C-alpha cells in the first residue's frame, strides 16, 4: 500500500533549510526561514527566558498533564497582550484562549473548529501570503480564495484591490488578516485602512481570522496590536492565532495560542468547548514548558521589562540591517531602487527578485532566499551583508 504513495514536494521554506544544511560552501547564508540572528549570526536564548527557566526548574514539582486549554495564567496574559489592559472584550468575557503548539498549531485548531462547527467554509487569504497558509487551511477542509494585497510595480500595498476583492465575499466567509509585519511582504495596513477593513467585515458579516506572529517586531508591542484591536471593536466574532516563536525566540518550544471572540460570554464558552474537543482529538493537551516561560515572564515586572528591552533590541537591529542592506546594494553598483525595503516592517523583505534570480543566488552564490523573492532581513549581519549584496548585484 505504501509503495503507491507519491513523493511530496519539499516545503518552500523549511525545505530550503534542509538544502542549506547540506550545502558545503563556507560562505553560505540562509535568509529563507524567518529566524532572528544577532550581530554574531547566532539565535541565542533570550536572557529573560533563561531566567524564567531557572525559576521554573527550581519550582517544578510535577510533570502532570495540563488541562486541554493549557496553562491558565498563560491564557490570561495572552489576552492582555492581544486586546490590551482593561479591554471590554476581556471584561465582558467574550474571549476564550487555548495554549497551542505555535502559530501553525493555533491556525490549524481554528480551521478544524470552523470546518466542523460552522457554515464558514471559504477563507480569503492575501495574495501573496505565508507559504504554509494554504497548506494548513486546505488540509483542514476550507476552500481558499485570494484578495489582492500587493502591487509589484510600486512594491507597495494595493489596498483598492483588497477592498474590491473582499466586496465579493459572502456573509460568513472567513478573512485571514496578518496582525502586523505581513508575511511575506512586510507591508501593513495603516490605522485608517484597518478601520475600513473592520467596517467591511462588520457590514458584510465576514469573520476575521488574525494570524498574529510578529507582535513587537513592527513598531512595538501595543502599536502592533492596533489593527487587531480596531477590527475587534467593530465585529462581533473573530479568531486569533498568535505565536511566541519570534518575539520570545521560543521557536522550538512551539508556543502559541488560539483565541475565540464571540458576541457574548455564552456563545464564546460554547464555541470554546468545541475548540477544546478539537484539541483533545488532535494532541490532547499542550506541552507545558513554553506556556510556563511566557506566563512567568509576563507576570513578573522585572522579567517583563527585560523581555521588552530584548525585543526592542531585536526590532532595532532588523531596522538597522534594512538600511545597511539598501545602502550596500547601492555601493555595489545596483542602480535599481531598493529603498522600499527600508519602509517594510518585521522580519521579511519582499525583494522583487524573480525565480531565476533566486535560483542563481542559491546555485552560484550559496545565498538562500524563498522562491517568492522573500528575504529574511532578520538573518542579515554586518558581516554577511556585503556577500549578499555582491551576489544580488551579479544576478540583476
Ligand atoms: C517563516 O515564515 O519563515 C516562519 O514563519 C517559519 C515557518 O514555519 O515557515
């Protein structure tokens, strides 16, 4: 039976890391997967995380199962990060949160819940979107439609196309929105545009599903939640899948959360009972460590402060790399205007490089970027930028 199973294609992002590991060239650079590197090219454990782990190691008394929804205190701190201190949604108990394995696990739980318990079977995603989105949602049984988002000629947002496309969505359709630091373009809606999208969702009875994986990597923790909070204030129902892979550097702990907001506490509680049923059928209950780290840090003033300053440092270093990248391309003799890269947010830059150029970067120069032309700026350092820019100058 298994001999009939065909080979699956390599994953567009993680498959690149596999190829990178096998590459024996010494000057190789991996700007594929979104992983933050410091100036030394390392992805160290944050100091605040190490301290929280020391506290947990000392205090841990059992490896007993968590409840299906995970660490209780974690779910409370997640809601405060999402909706803000004193939020009406929290006070009115319209939101319920379950700890889940990373952003991907959270999105998948949300999708499974929707497919099994609602009439919402169509999900609109931006074109382009994260390379794993369609895979997650189609595997769960949702059908996908795309809305315009990006204008290649100007390297800018195509907000008109977004709105025009979403006008044809039907009541009950799901709209996937990137909370901040849009992956892969790095181009986000401004507050006025979020207002328009939120109103459109409310008027047409569309259900927003937020993928919120980069809080703190755009402008700041509160600033980056602006879009989510604007939309959440306008619609009765939404879902959020958030991740702490990037902003706590907890990549391999697989720590995220799925949050459902309903019109009132009763509807939210009933929907959450179905989310718990989905989780029980999928992985039973989440692993504890990541949730305990995040809740320990966010519940302690001094650890929280330390984490915030580490997050600021990461954000500022990426912004610095954006500027240096644009300047170095110029000094390598690239005439093409790449200044748009300095205006993009978060870990990624949508470079506009085409498939041939991307392949040449890999094959001739051992510089790995995603096939769509997405570059992880978070993987750049002062040391590798000259290598990267020289290679780009050769392929364009
Ligand atoms: C990325 O987009 O590179 C990250 O979100 C990591 C992943 O799982 O793809």
